[in-house]
C-alpha cells in the first residue's frame, strides 16, 4: 500500500449521487488508498447529522478520498481533524482568505460556513478497514444561488474574496495538503495535527450554545480535549464534555 499519496488516482464524474457513496463502493472493491472521486454535481450530497449538502453543478468542490489508515475505530476523528487542517492551509495559500475551524470541523470565514467534512468509516474488530473522507467546499457560488435556509449561515470563497477561484487548482492544493498531513498523522501520531488544528479552531474562548440532538448545552467553551471533545463550563460552574453537536454563538 502506498502510504502517503492521496490523490494519485482521481476519478471525475460530471454528476453522481454522493462521492462518499462512490468511495465506499470502491473501498469495498479493494481500490487503493489515495483514490479520489470528484463530482461537478451531487444529487444527494450528505452533510453531518443526516443533513443534505446542497451540491449544484459548475460552482463548488465535492470530493471524497479513500483512506486505509492502520488506526483503531476510536481514532477515526483524527482523520477529520487532519482534513480540516489541510483545508484551512490550502485555502490560505491559494486565496489569501482567512479561514478558520469552528468546532467540530466546520470551515468558516467570518461568521459563515464555506466548507464541511463528512468522514465515514467501515470497520472490523474495532479497527478501521477504510474510510471515505468527504469534503464539500463552496467555491464560486453567488449568495443569490444559495438556498434560503442556508443563506444566513453559508458563504463561498468567491463571495468572500471577490475572485473567481479555479476549482481544479484548489482541489490539487487541498490534495497536496492532505498528503502532507496524512503522512504527519501516520508517522508522528496525532499530536502535531492536533496542535495545528487547535491553533486554527476559534471556538475555545467563546460563549456557545451547543445542540447535541436531544439537549442544548450553554456556557463558556474553554478548551478542546485531546480526543476533540469540546469542554464547556456552564453558568453554575458545571463542566461538560461534548463529543458531537452544532455550535451557535
Ligand atoms: C458537513 O455537514 O459539514 C459535512 C459536509 C460534507 C459534504 C461532502 S460533499 C462530498 C462528500 N459527499 C457527500 O455526500 N458529502 C461529502
């Protein structure tokens, strides 16, 4: 297995259901680590927590990467972290914009989201067999073409920088960052990825309301634990560790 070449086989599809589904299919058929499926349009793009990822043709990036990390299932969250670090680095380098991470792994500019990561994993005996690392990035969308329910919360690189961004160039830059950070993760362990992710994540130090599905936790997000959990102190002083949820100010 070639251990550090995400991006060495890139399959382009003008239209697909979901690039994560495509990669899961290829993973089950034994395709190599590093295989990428990129689509111009997705008919049923998936986001976190069962949401739809709006995926119109011709404007954005939707792609998934097949990874076969020698990791336990419980370490899977580190793949999403290294993807977030790779996205922020690539966007900074190529566009001069100032993206950051909002916990858990939203890619933001200012108060709005430009990208997200959906990592899906197949496992056996608590070990990861393979993972589909799915990335969606709003690149050249105009505000008017965003659906009403996301207009308030989403933006694109074009809206933020005023420049049209060459999607192919951005994809290659992201894949090159992924190659670098995946190699770091596998060779050095999670520490340097976590350190960089922590510096890019602006949620600690803010007041938050986190919706976890069945409850809303309010308080001061004072840190992120080493497994990526958000540490919140409520007004009563109680400390809560949140492993998944949506953060609002
Ligand atoms: C999120 O909710 O923030 C994660 C969004 C992930 C979307 C990407 S687009 C490419 C890949 N295919 C999918 O169906 N989803 C991911």
